[in-house]
C-alpha cells in the first residue's frame, strides 16, 4: 500500500490505464501521479460512480480524486491541448486544475507547426498510413533529435521561444498561426502552471502513469506501426533513480488496437461493448480481437517483466484465448512454425514482415482462462 507503482499497458494501448490509475488513487494515499512518456495523444478514460467522465491526456488520471500531476521531462507538452483539458475538468467539478500540475522545464513543446507537418506527412503516405494520432508528437520528437537545442521547450523564455518557433516553422515548411500568437498562448500557459527543474520530491506513494502500449514501443513495437516514445517501465525507473516500485502491467480481457498494424487475433464478428473508443480521422478504426497471449507475453518480456497484472473489461463476454501462432518461417517459403514466444532481440525487423501472415492458434475459451 505504501509503494510506488508504475502502470504500463501490455498491448497496443487502450487497455484501461486510466481506470487502473484512478482506482489506485481512490484506494490508497497517493501523493502524485507522474506522467513519463507520450503527450496529448493519450486518451485515458475515467468514469466515476457519480457519472462524471473525463478523457485524460496530459493531466494524470488521479485528478478527479484530487491527486497532483507532474509532467516529467519525457513528456511532450501541448499547452493548447492542456488548456482545453483544464477547461473540461473545471466544468465537471475540479476547481483549479492548474493548481494540481507541475511541468518539467525541459519538456519538449508540441506546436501547431508540428501538428500540421505531422498530418501532411501522414496524408502523403496514402494507403500506407501508419495510424498517427495527428497530434504532432512524433514530429516533435523527430525535430528535437535532428535539431537538438533548437527544439522548443516548456521553460524557454519568450524571446528564445519566439526565435525557436520561427526557425521551426521554416524548417518544417508549414504556415500555421503567427509566431506571436503562439508565444502569447505559451506565456499564458507558463503563468498558470508551475514549471520545475526535474522530478519534485516524492513525499509519499506515487503512481507513474504510462501512455500507449508496449506493443507500440519505439524500440520493441512492430515497425512502422510504432510511436516515438518509450512505453515500457524504463523512463519511470530512470526518474526513480533506483527507488523501488511495483511494475504493474495492464491488459484487457480481449486485445485491441487503433488503426493499421498487426492484430493477429482480429475478429470483426466480435460484439464487445466500447463506449469510449471509435474510428478516428488520423488513427483509423478501433479494432478488436481475441485475447492474444503470444503478443502480451512478448510485451512482458520486452518490458523486462512485471510484478503484477491488472485485467480490465471483465464485464465483456469471455473471448477465445490465442496461445500460439502458426508463423511463416520466412518470407520465401510456405513452411510455418508453431511458436508461443516471439523474439525480443535482433530478430524483430524480420518478425514484423512475417506478422501479417501469422495465424492464431486457439484453445478452449473456458479451460484456458484461469
């Protein structure tokens, strides 16, 4: 009850991290929720018993319980989206959302210019779209990797930020709003939140809330359908600097993903309740399949193991359980091999090309589930 907890999705996202974080904050004295990857593209739904509902993106999913949020240096901050989220939290009864959040000065800023470049790039891919959220997160990360210190950050003074935004807009070749309007909006943001250097002292049990899922991880996901983010426990453990924490993996009773990419157990005939996910203009359709133990086992191994599991959506009808794949031996033969584990090392690139031809092997739905 007094330990730190790191919450990580062991699928393609949407497993119920928000619900799990809200439950942790409701059942124990949590000091703070720390976001340790991703950005405004997160969509963590929390519905309280009184019917209030919020889709958390940048605020931590313990906010409705009065728990503070810290956006660590691994988060891409979108001040405009954060403002819209704060307004909704106020409407549903959170009196001062900005008073509940701190932001690391070193956080990268997602700007309208990143968003425009992101959407143009995704549209140019045509039928080969990757399923981007269209929020500019990947573009922000890519720009920072290429341009280093020229990337806008949350703690930049206004003159520095203005100079960086002009360079950014020219480098990306986009129009967007005037730089002066962006600077004014970011000045308003900086006046409302508390900007800090590094992780504030953890004076009590803290929940580290991840975004997206391990099967989308930039190093372990199936290219090119990945995110520009480390979705494993690694960032949180870096922030903890050796302090212990429970590694909590989250799964649904069935496997889902948004948009294109491998989903070996996909079954369009499944009729499962889904109130908060649907087809998005950039992500694409919300897809469902039977529980994929092979993919989730891979996620656990890629993430370095878990201490505990949280299983959500227990009110859904029990789906079948895929315990193995019939996987083509390579791209040049019709031979298949039955596998229960996927390689987590150097064979990932070759594996990605074979995944579309993998076929699920199911057991008995009743006896396979514990």
